[in-house]
């Protein structure tokens, strides 16, 4: 049999011959080029014809025998009778058909935005990385490693590190006015993991979840992937505004809201709306998921009361994250749960997600306990407030009295509303070409609702960049305006 092709050039550089021979033989067997039952030459004669050492052939043969691709007995070595389906048809077309995601996943996943967009000026959702308290964090990290034992190296404790749960409960009680205890806190790998847990533990496949419109896109992904039906409910100036039809025709099992600073419009849900929502959710057997992702950076006065703390035994789950207050790559957040379900959620983190990050959890507990977290929040609050004020002034100077800004009560972004004559998505394209990461409000919005504006993040905007970034944004808006007039 002609087997010269087994070591024909080009040979991969730095790969031993025996490995090349093994891989090429295996590919030939799995692709059907060498059919089941085909006898192979004795090792000595194959070595002679390929002009290599016999041991090289022996290595490849033995490896393939061990894997079940070859059979070796007194009659010699031959290709094993592999099951029909393990032989891939040549051409690879059948693979393209079968190697597919589930229909649910294919529909749920969003096209990936440009990766570097998050680091560009005006990209929403990004904290000021330059102001991260590296020294105090490193000190907490070193203490966590110094005191680390088997508990920190293994899977996380039921519901998360006890000291961290305790520290978060204390922080929420004093800073957010939520009277909660550590047993109600479950540590998660950020909001996304918390939403995923809620979708799977509080709803059944096919149940309806209400999403804010416009709203947070990543939440939709989590819900769709969990097999839930997402029903869009409009947001008005007081927050989520469901009507009778929403309640009667699309009864929710879950209601996902960002009441303290609606994402992306930045509106704050009024107290009557909060109370009405709790009442109606209670009546229709729905859970409210309260995503409180950036109320730590409240501009004036304390944050509005969380739905979670408004009424005893309300069907509310509160979600917090350290992505904005520290950094998103930390992947730490938490759920605050009614006692009735807190232990079940803690069980789920051990059984469903196999939580870890023991060292990071310890570090964060130390960071909070020593007061570093509170002082970091204080200084960031002042920094973001000053930055927002400077941004407002610059935008007002550039756009004059026609400017309509909203959403500045908290957080790290503002919304600049555009007149209907200028399409936000076109401005965003122009702005991206100028190196800006602003997002179109319409990209968060589902029909028939329409919104036209720019979501402008200022969290990671270096001080020196502000004037230049505003200049480019104005150029993008004006160019689009000119183009529209000419059309
Ligand atoms: C509405 C909203 N919730 C939560 C988060 C944080 O998500 P995570 O904790 O998964 O980083 C973000 C981040 O941009 C957000 O915009």
C-alpha cells in the first residue's frame, strides 16, 4: 500500500515525527480515507519506506491501538471497525448542519459589539478605571491570600463567603436603608449570573418575563436563554408603565426593573408606581427583580427607597453589583432575598453554578469591613458628580437651549434626546468613526415604542478628554443634521 503521504511535506515545525505520523493516521482513519479493516504494513516495513526509525512507527501504532482506532493481533495491524457515525463525511457539509446552537440560543444571543467600544470615551456602563483604589485593594488582597485556607481555594461556601455576606448586609443597612441580615444575601458572579439564577429558580420554561422598554439588553439574553418569553412593557417618566392588557394578556411570572435609575433612560420610578407594582405583582403571583446597579452614585440626596424594603414579604428580589463601584471584571454581585427563598438560592449557587472566587470574596469582605469601600464610594460620587456637571455645561454650550438632557440623578451616564429629524443610530455611526463609544437609545428600544437619543457614558472619561470628546460628538450630530437637510 502506498503510504508516502503520511509524512509528505509540509510538516508542522517543531512537532516530533511520531506525533505527525499519529495525527495523520488518525485523521485518515476518522475521515474514512483508511476504511475499517484496511491492513497496515508491519512497523518495520513502514519505517523503511518512510525512512524513519521503527520506534517512531511503533509509537503511532500503539497510541492508535490504545485509542481503539487500530487493532493489532497475530495477523498484524489493521483499521478498527469504527461505528458508522464516527466517520465524518468528506466535504464537511453535514457538520455545518449538525454543529448548531439551540434555536433558543441562536435567537437570544446579540451580535457582538466592537470589543474595544467599552473603552472609548462616552461608552456607557464603564466606571473610572484610573481612579480604582489599587493600593488599598492590593492590601486587602494580600491579607486574603495570607489568611487563605482550604475554604478559599475550594468551591465557595453555601451562598458565598460568610464574612462578605455579613459585610454586604451591614453596608446595605447603613447606606441603603435596607434592614437585611446576612442570611438573605447570596453572592453571585455579578448581575448577569443573578438574573440567570432568578430566571431558572423563580420561573418555569415558557413563563413570561416583563422587560423594560427601552431596557437592559443583557437581561433579555439571560431570560431568553432560560427559555422565558420576554414581553416588553413601556417606560414613561415615572418608570415601568404597564396597562391592563399587559396584566391580563401577558401575565408575568417575573418583572425585571431598574427603578432607582432606569437603564438606559435614567428615569426614577415614583413611589406610587413602586407601591402599585408591588401590589399588582402580589395579586398576579409575579416576582419583581429589582436591579439596583448604580444607585450608589446618587447626585442629590439619598437614593429612592428600594422596592425590596418597602413592604414586608413583598415578592421582590434585589440585585446588586460591584461592577460599577469597583470594576466589572471582578465579577462579584449579590442577591438580597426574602427569607422564604434565601436558603434555596444559596443551595442553588452550590449545586447549579458551583460558585468560587473565595479569595476575591475574602478580599472584598476585608475591603468593606475596613471602610475602604465607603470612602471609595464617597470620593467616586464626588468625582462623577463633577464630571457630569462639566459634561452638562459643555453640552449646553455646544447645543444651546434646544438641548434636552435627562437621567442625571444617579449613575454614570446621561441621555441626550435628539429631534426626530436626526436618527440616533446614524449619529452613533459617525461618532464611532470619530472614536466615541456613545450608544443609540433606539438600540435599547423595541417596536412599537420609539426613542431617539444618545446614551452618553462619562464614567471612564478622562478629565482632559472631555472637551475634545464633546467637540467630536457635536461634529457628529451636526454632520448628520446637515446630511438630513440636504437629503
Ligand atoms: C442595567 C444594568 N444592570 C447591571 C449591570 C451590571 O452587570 P454585571 O453585574 O453583570 O456586570 C449593568 C452594566 O452595564 C447594567 O447596565
